[in-house]
């Protein structure tokens, strides 16, 4: 029967207790963090991410976040940090059973709720979608733009155009207010407005000329 010296037993207990330790993020530096666990503050340790191969993700833990340290052979210096547990300072932001909810430090939120099949993004200041070829937005009923200004830096093509109160035709639209056109041709049914000559109308023996 093997017997252990008290110092060996103490070291064995220490190693076992270090296999899995709970703590909170103490400092963050890129892909490394320090964790406070009881009276211990670890060295810089890597933290687990969703993917780190051909496809990669990045979502750094934050100071005060509750985590676990997983340490092979009970050696904390070889540990890896596994986020994350809700706590009093950072409670659960949703109570949905099936939904996905993300909340950011600036108050922006991203939420998808399967119960209502609704995707909601709130609290952002700007959004950028940069596609090298094409972006397609499709809705079965309606797409609404609730904004005081829509800008296009290059070209817009409408397959059909409609506006509320624009008339009974399927492709009829109405624009109200002032419209200013610059730097290019404005045509209607093949007629370029600013070069069109009004025929059949004359002052004396001269035509009226082009529009001014």
C-alpha cells in the first residue's frame, strides 16, 4: 500500500483543485486574459473561441465576466479560459427559450425571435454592407424605408415603381415637391428633356427652340 508524504498530498489536492477553477476576468490583452480566482491571479491565458481555423471568429471576454479555467494536469500556467456565466453585474439580457439575443456595451442589440420570426437590430449608428457583386433585398409584401434621406452614389434601376396615391396603374407613381436633376440626361419615353425641340410651334417664322 502506497503512502504519501503530507507535502505530496497537499500538492495533489492543489493540482486537482486547479483542474477546473471558476473566476472572473481581471485583465484583457487581445487573445489573452488574466483571471482572478479566489486569491489567485493567473498569468496571461488564451480564451476559447467558436472557430479558429479557415473560418475564424472574434468576441473577446470583458473585465468582470465570469469564466472557467481549464488546466491540464492542474497546471494553471497551461490553462485555457472558457467563457461565460451570467452574474449579478451582468445578468441574462433575455428570457426567450428559443431566441438569439446579443447586447453590446454601447446599447446596440441584435435579436432574432423564432416565436414571431422577427429579426430586430437596434441602437446602431451606422451600418455597412460591402458586396463585390450584388446585394438582394426581397420581401413578400413590402419593404419600408423610414428615413429622411436616401442617397445613391452611382446608379439605381427600378423594374417597377409605385407610391401611395400615385394612381390606379400597377407601375404608376407620384413624386411631390421639388425635384432637381444635375449632371446627366433626364429622359421620358425616349425623349431627352433638356435637348428636346418643340416642333409645330413657332413665333413668327421661328421655332421655339429647346427648353430653357
